[in-house]
C-alpha cells in the first residue's frame, strides 16, 4: 500500500514540471512580443505576470496535494 501512496504523491508532484514548461514558453513569447513592439511593454508584462501566477498556482496546488497524500495516507 505504501508503494501506491508514493506513486500517487510522485504523480501529484509532477505538476511542477508542467508549470515550469508553461512559464518558460510564456516568458519566451513575451520576450518576442516586446522585441516586436517595445511600446506595449507594460501590457505584456502585466499579462505575463498574471499567466505565470496562474501556472505557479497549479504547481503549488499539486505540491500541496502530494504532501497531503503523504501525510494523511502514508
């Protein structure tokens, strides 16, 4: 049973990988957009921060779920 709990916690913790990839892609696209239109820097930065916060939120949620699985089922 402990093996299944460890596998579930590991899968829940993998959300950090998706968030990292998403933030990297978003940052790259924002950099390209600023390079094309420097005058829109403020709007692009604001949207980038909102998107990164959402992606980090999913990563934190997955981490908390993994901790809860370990603490309450382990």
